[in-house]
């Protein structure tokens, strides 16, 4: 089969969420990226918030932040392209430093990563001597380097309890920290960072959804405010939400999270009706097929980390990965 024919066949995967005309406008870039991956021995890691033409069209590995970190560590390709945001690309570089790690748009940041600096972490350490600092992976390598261990939304409770102490600092996501605090006896001191996508959901949104779609099952990401998580039916990382839909197969579901997530999960579960109130992450949406192609053609933008920062930051991420 020639490559264009196989690219056309990929459309079957996304037909539920992408009009054919839109897919046709992507086919040239998809074909070029598939060929570039072969010639450069590259893999594409894509977060669950990437658009369906990336997620189902060119990605080799998809998942939540935790899965992408694990897969980055094990990748044996020469080049790793991260279709996600900058902290995810930095984590991949930390865990597999001999590889070329590319991020297609350097501007793909994160409001949580922007909410805290290494100087803030140093001050916290002074103010709370002896209290371990758990840093969400949604932070810069420099902030990770200043902390003791990382966590993701998929393992935060386990990481908190793995330390065997009565009190921890959990930075920078205030809502994640408050949501985890409700599930554990460990005292959690939080920081004031928020995700600009998830902080906008409200309990009133949920009440309205339940009124207009009786029986709907509502899943909320733990970056949502605690009063939202409290009235949702389930809360977990993006991969946990996707697994929930696969296991429970609710007739109707809402994923209170970034918009592309529902598209990507809907493709895998045609029998489930997805109601779609969602918020866009402007950072995730900076990644496109065009700039993935450009990244592979022109080797841009290569992620590098100062070795003095990389060593302690890697330790914090590796400690997290060792938590079972
Ligand atoms: P997950 O680790 O759940 O995929 O979340 C990452 C993220 O950025 C959510 O906003
Ligand atoms: Fe950051 Fe929120 Fe975007 Fe996730 S959705 S990358 S936490 S701004």
C-alpha cells in the first residue's frame, strides 16, 4: 500500500470527531511526519490534550503526564518529539538525557509552571524547615531541582503517603493539594498556583449539566476547585478519566477538563455519548501538525537543561517514578 493510501485510511480512526474536509487538509503533513519519523528514527509522545489529528494521526505514545514521563525514560529512538507543553519536554530530557528532545513550539507553557520560581521554593524551605517539598510535574526543571520529589495528578496521593511524615508541602497547584488533602491524613501545605483551564469550572456548571442531562456521569480533573471535585462522580488524571470511561462505559459522560480530551476518548468509545462543556488550554493548542513537521525537518526546538539543574531535578523525578 502506498503511504498516501495508508494516511487516508487513518481517517477511519478520527471520523467521529473530524469532518473529512478537515482531515484532507491534514493528510500532506501527516504523510510527511510519518516519513520523517522513519528517516530520523523519531518517536512522538502526545499528551491526552492534543488535537485528534495529532493524537490519532501521528503520535506513537499517548497518555497523561505520568505515562509520558515513564515512556520518555524508556524511549530508544534517537529523537523524541513532545506534543505537549514545555515542562513535559523538560521531563523527557531529564529522564533520557542522551536523546534529542524537541518541543515544536517553545511558547507552550503552563499557568501552573509560571506560578512559582526556585526562589519561592527556597523561601518555603526556610519557612517550613524539615517539611518535604513535593512538586507537581507541571513546573520548570529549576523548580523541580529545588524540591525533594515530584508527583503527577495520577500518583499524588501515593507520593504524599510514601514519605511517611505527618506534614508535607505540595506545590504549586493549590486545588490539587486541597483535593489530595481530603483523601489522606497527611497535613498538606499548599501554594497559590492554579491551572487557568480547570479553575474556571464551577459547581453551578455541574448542577446545570445534571439538570439538562439527567443521569450524566461527571468526571473532573483534580486541578479543578475542590468544590467542583466534591460534586463530581469521579476525579483523576487524564488517563484515569479515560480508563474510567473504558471500564464503566457510562451512557452519557462529561469530562470536566481540556476540550480535546473528549474528542480523543470519544474516538475509542463510540457507544458513549460525550456532553462537551470544556475549556481550551491555549498552551497545548500551540502544538500543530505543521510545527511538528517543522520540528522534525529543522531539528527545532531542542530542549536543553543546565547540568547543575538537571542533576537534582532528575533525582526528584526519579524518586517519584520509584514510588509504587
Ligand atoms: P495529567 O497528568 O492528568 O495528564 O494532567 C496534565 C495537565 O496538564 C492537566 O492540566
Ligand atoms: Fe497547564 Fe492547565 Fe494547560 Fe495543563 S491544562 S498544561 S495545567 S495550563
